[in-house]
C-alpha cells in the first residue's frame, strides 16, 4: 500500500502536468464524471480511493502533528470508503483508531476499503450515540458530493454529536450535510477544521454558508492528467486579485486626471448623505480622475468637509442633471437614494442616459417595483454597460422570490438575475458571486465585520472607479469585489467588531497599489 502511494506521489512531483486549474470550480457531477473518466482511462477505482485516503491522512498528520487518536465516521458510499482507507493507514501508523459505521451495506470499492481496514486490525462498530473521545481528531467521511438533503435522522444525530464535541474535524471532500453545488445545508452540517477535497474544487465550497463550515480548504487532484480537466468547462472561477493587479500595470508618466474617468454618484436623500460620501470616497481612493456627487443642497457642507476632493452638485426638489450627466463617464445610482419622488426622478434620468451605470440599494428596489420601466430602457440601449450589486434581500425582490429560495442556489440565482436584467450582477454575501450571463466568478475574501452599514456604498464606488479607468464591467466587478474584501480584511486586523465602512475606504489605496511596480 505505502509503495503504491509513494509511487504516484513521486510521479506527480516528476511530471507536474497534472491537475485542474486551481481557480476553476465545478459541479459535483462533473467531478464524479472526471473520476469515472479516470477509471475508464486505466486507473482502478480502488486505487483512486486509496490515493484519496492517503492524501487526506497525510494532511491530517500535517495539520495535527501530535495527534495519536482518530475517530472515523463512515457512511455507506465512496466517501465512507475514503474513511475506511484513512482508518487503515492510521492504524498502520500507530494511531489509536475508533471506526464508526453508519451503514453496513457497502458495495464495490467501499467494500474493498472496509476489508482493508479489517485487515489492518480496525473493526467498524455501529454508532449508537457515543460521544467522541476528548483527545481525538474526528474524520468526517459520512456523506460525499452526492448529498442533496435533507438529512436522515441518524445522520443528523451523528453530525450534531460531532459538532457538540468541539474537537478538530477533518472533512473528506465536503463537510457532511453541506451541498457541494450550492454551499447550503439540509438542516445541519459538520463544522470542519480542515476540508480536503479531491480531483477538482466544488463550487459550493466557496459560497453560501460553506465558508462557515469548511474551515481550511485543501485540494488533492489525485494525480489526474490536465488533459482530463480540459474536457469539462468550469461552472465558475475564483478571483486572483494579485494577478489582476499585476496585469493592470503602472500609470503612464504623462497621465492626467482626464485619463481616468469621471464618476458621478447620484443619491443621498435626507438623512443619508453618508452613503454619497462613502461611495464618492471609495471612487476617489480607487483612482478615478474626477468625482462628483449629486445630492440634496443641505448635504453640500457635510460632503465637502469630509471629502474636499469631491465636486458636489446640489439638487432641489425637481432635480435636473443634464449637465452633470453629460460630463460624467460612469454613473453610480442608489447609495442613500431613497424611494421618494426625488429618488425616482434621479433614477429615471440615470436610466435614460447612455453612460455605464452601477446600480445599488434603493435603485434596485425601485427597479424591482417597476421592472417594465427598466426593461424599456434596456430595449432602447442594448449595448449599454450595466452593473447591479444586490444583497440577497434586494436580489430576491428583483426575482420576485423569497430570500431562502434565492440563497438555495446562489449560482443559479445570480445567473438568472444577469440574464433577466441584462447586467453584470454582483450578488453579495459570503462567497460573493459575479455573473455576466455567460460566465461566473467567486470572491473568497472578506470577514463578518463587513456586516455593517455603508459597505455596499463603498463597493459601488470602487466598481465605478474601475469602470472609469477602462475595465470591462465583469473585470471591474471581479477586481472591485476582491479589493473591497482585502481592504476589509486589513481593516479588521484590530478586530471585526466595530469595523466601519470608512475604515475600509482608508485601506483601499494601499490594496490598489499592492503589486504596482
């Protein structure tokens, strides 16, 4: 056994033409089809199972080098088979091993793996509510990528027991109870410390509630050739901010402000001038050449006191924006907009313009209330650049569904929004998604401190600044989401509680220049 495992590891090190693109994300069915193709190509299924178990056990030893006790919880499918391999390898390495079987109906490669564990001296026992030992590392090999919920009562009970034990947990492929496709769960899921996924990244590991349950994420491609992965188009891609910043390059030495666009922020109803300040400040810190803010006259002094670089255009009860719209290169509509006649008028003028448009907050709520009016403008301007940045509540109103239904499959919901509203859509939340109707990206950064007012206003300003500097709508959203998240992570180094949107703004310039020569 060890010789076989060392052999394929050595081969992988010698020939690195293996594995998928590390940024590519796939549906679980695609990963299972890759597994099947590898078997058809000459790698026995049991060997792949042994590779998976060995890779996971090696990561267990790396993550917990002093561990000498493991409790392995095995289900009845191939995920359970991986667990039996881990149990056998742990016993061979001198570990104390407790093996719990949730199913006795094993077939195929999983049955061979159970035999391997028995031959190593590990006898599986039925789990009947026993509490895990206090010094153990738990291995979750209960449910694999085929799980779609809801949980049966016995699996729900064991998952509850695992979580209640508050012990280190290694999840195999995906934390049990979590959907590998959507990142949501069927009532409960294992809270893993480390998740080792196999063959290719599953898209559900990076959005929904998954970031809360997966812990550290590692991928083991099991030595499969790159050509195999080229047959499968990814569902989405992770965002590599560093690569995007590098590709952007430095500014020309002879540059002037006219080269970097003019962002016009439209909004700030009574009591919400701060939203306009935040969006304008973010646009300025992300490099837009000129920033204007069209808002109520009463807000002029406050905005200039906070951000003197912004040109403020006071608008009365019957706002007229023709001059400002003509001068702008990108529009932001929504931060602090409100839903009064004043806000309605600003939205009408923004929609009638032909400038690239970033829509957020109450602009989205007004559109959701009168989608036909929005679609008429889309029909009249088929090539216009449009960006929507809804949080789940706003997205649900745009789709006419509940938040729960929207969150049940964020990938599908984001795609539907992009196609229905003919926009690049950034769906906020843990594992932010960006979809242009054909392609999808996932952003992994950010932290719970961002759950405070004004964060969306900052994001709108960032995206507008990037559009103003010549990025496409999808690139501006991808880079904008990643810059926003990294800035928030830096701002949260002194703690997540009390993190403010302006704290994030003050980090933007440093992040934007991270990798500039």
